[in-house]
């Protein structure tokens, strides 16, 4: 429950009087991360990193449906290219 103050600041006044803006603000600041699958995705990749004994400048990358060790720089560049 939000606390009530007698003299709210400019931002608080804005969110109180703009329902759509307030809803977006709440959604943006709620836990959950950028992707719903993030936690499961991270767990899967971290387990693969442990199994493959990956350290340093490598990532667990998908090749032919399997997680294998791959170049981190190329993997992350590929992701940026695919999302653009």
C-alpha cells in the first residue's frame, strides 16, 4: 500500500493524475525481468556451462538443438543482429 503524503512531489502528482502513465510505470518497475522465460533460460544455460566446464570468454550456445561451448562475442553479436 502506497503511503499518503500531504505534499507529494511533482512525479507523484503526475502518476496520481494520469492512470495510463501510472499503469505503465508500475509495469516497468515490477519484478519479472525483460523476458518471462529468463529464469528458466538462465538455469538451463548455467547448468550447461557447468557440465561443459565453460569458463572465461565462452558461452553455452545452441547448435543443432544442443548446448555446446561457443565464442561469447559471436554469440552475443548474433543475438543483437537477430533482434534488430
